[in-house]
């Protein structure tokens, strides 16, 4: 498995920080599920990107001055009694060598040491607004420094958001990150194939969810990148449907939006297929429009094009297709301008993908759609959703929801579809399911 160079990530961030500045990034905290039980812990993506450290109760500090640049960690101390209950802790002593950082301390010392670390610093970078408790700690540390100004110590004079630096850095993936995302996409693609092979009317949606999770776990990847969507029949028209508890009926289409993560890096794949292995005429007609729209969108993903080009390409195909089937009436360009397609296609055609399934990075620069660069990864996911109560169309179209989604890497010369292993043409899906 590819290894992320976390020290290089820190080095790049420190280079981009202004002189005499400090960046402070807290780890994620445990979230209570119910009494005496927590949700499975997942590290904060920004913290992980800079450290690779997967424990809670920690804070990372990057400090840049004319004399030196350094990274310090505050983490939980070694505690044999607590480790019996909650598991191994790395501890400050071992953290320096393990994480290749310059210093580590107990998290219990942060209130004492933070004012010293911020003294004579001009700028504090933080993810302001993400965690009010930590925001308050940082501000209190600055206030304590201000009380000592008569001794010649100066307090920070600016508080800047860390996101513009860190999130732009995260947007361009390294070769190691791309390798992990490729592995996640390949594993998730095989899981989708398993779902197509195993489905039968009468099953419940959560059974397919379980099959996908089981396959990924058996490949060594335990965690979902996000909550799986398994929507059969009219449930496929609910964009973020996660109940996954309905019984699958003969004649239903099933929309599965699911993917695992590999060492915190996400995949995000959607496929739509018939529960009985055969598309009905109406399902086939709408499905082909979505597939053609996705092909058109993917063709627009290449260096020099802007982020909205794939969406605009998909919109034209979908609107034209809906006109040809009689679900919309009018001129295609005029219908797009009036957003007449929105009852059937109400979301964008893609988003950034990385450590977060909806990954970080600005979509516009100075009000203009940003241009694709090699190393960016995004999804291409057009869809058509005809709600059961959509009275503007014939009943034969209602209750059909379709989305097709792939993970696409921008390369130097064009693009690479990371999730290409899972079938998506009508013939290929029906052949797989009949086999």
C-alpha cells in the first residue's frame, strides 16, 4: 500500500505560511452514540493529512519563524490503566520519532504552553469556526499574552483561516494519494459487481448494503467513505436516501451509491440496475440518457477546461433526452436557461474527491470556475429522478430514479476513470446479472 509523506505535507504548508506564524489543527473528538458508547472514531482529515496520527485528544502545532520551522504535537500521555480500557496510546515520547516531528507534549500541558508558542508571533492560522471550544482556547491564549505586553512580549495581530492554504494544497493529489484512491475505487467497484450478482426481488435494501461492506472488509478496508445509499424503486428518487430498509420488488430499479475508504482516502461510486436483471423500456430509455450524459461529462474532464464544463455537457444531453421522450417540451437551450430540467435533475454533476468524499478546495477563483489541473480528482455523476408525484409526466415514467457515478483523475493529457471496473452499459449490466 502506498505511503503518504506526511512530513512533506507539513513542509509544503510551512513554506506557504507567512513568517512569524503558527498553525493550530485539533484532532477529531469522540462522538457519543448513546449511553457509554461512541461512534467509531475517524480522524479529522486536515489533521490526518499533516500528521498521519489516528488518535483523538490531540492538537498539532506548526510554527514558522526566521530561526526555524517546527511541528509540535500535543497528545494523550501513556496511561497503563486507561490503555486497558481504551487501547494503545503512542504517547509524547514515542511520537517524535514515529511521526518525524520536532517535539511532543501531553495534551494536559497545552493551556500552559500555548501562550509561549504564540508569543512574538504575528499571525495565527486555524480552522476557525469548526470547533468553538478550541477557538476559545486559542483566543484565551492570545489574551494571556496581551497581559504581558509590558514585558516586551508581543501578541499575534492577525487571525487567518487555514483553509485557503491547506485545502488548496489538498486539492492536488500526490502519486501516493492517487494510488490509495485507485485501490479504494477498484475495491468498491468489485463490491458493486457483487451487489449486481447477488440481488433478487424480495431482498431488503440493507442486505445489499451489507454485501458491499462485507466485500470491502474482506479486502482489508473496513470503513465506508460515507453512509451508503441503497434505494430501490421510488426510493432511488431521494438523493440522500439512507434508510435502506425497504423490501426490493420485482421490476424495481436499484440505485446504490457506496464506496469504501483506504487509509482515509475515499471512493464514491453509483450504479443503477434492475432487481430482476432486465431494464423495462422506460427504465432503459431514461438510463441511456444518463449514461450518455455521463460520457459527455467525463470527456470534458481535462487540463484547461473549467469545473463547470462537465455539468454543462451533461445538462445538454439530459435536457435533449427529456425533450425526445416528451418529459419536457421546448427548445433545449431555452429549457436549460429557464432551468426547466430541475424537477428531474437538481444537483451538480460532480464534486472534488479525496480524504473527504466531498473533498476540500475552492470551485471558483475570483468568481470564475477554476480550471482543471493534473492531480485533481472529482466525480462525474449525472442523474434523472422522476418523483412518484410528478404529475407533469405520464405515469409510466414516475418513480424511476437513476444516477451513474465514477471517480475521475485529471491527468497531464486528459483523464483516467479510477472506477472503470464496474459495468455501466445496459448490455453489460444485463449480461452480468444473467450470468
